[in-house]
């Protein structure tokens, strides 16, 4: 398994607008195409105005297949146009993470 960690930094006082647009337009699309959301957060302390989300994939090939299918969808393209028009994002980054051996073997106790 790999994890796609995505961090979007919003222009101050615009994060609420971005989150509202994302929830209404992008969230349904991403759930359909990407499927395995491991978390979706906004910052409270530290680097403010940040949105952080994590997506799990079997491997890099699975990620590329799912993201390519989403990128080709007209609904996703429409969302990207609205997000660009909103202009709330200042910076975007993503990182691909893989679990360590000890975490991969971790089984939470019931």
C-alpha cells in the first residue's frame, strides 16, 4: 500500500470557501474514482490555512490508473475550472508515502 499525502495551502480567510466548493463538487467525484480516503483535515495550529488529505492505493500503478480516470472525467474538469476561478489556493503539494514494516504489521486491538 502507498499513501498520497496532499497539502493545499489556502489564501488567508479563503479556506472555508475552498472546503465548501470541494465538499459540494470534488468530494463525490473523488470518492467515486479514488475510493480509499484515509483522512481529510484542516489545520488548527501550526501552518494555518492548510487542507490535508490522504488517499490509499494498492501501489503506484493503482494510483495512476484511478487518478487518470478521474482526470478524464468531465465532472472533474468542471470542478477544476470552478476551483481555479475561486482562486483560494496559494500552494499545492503532494507526497507519496509507504508504510514502514512495523506499521504495516500493526493490528489495532479490539
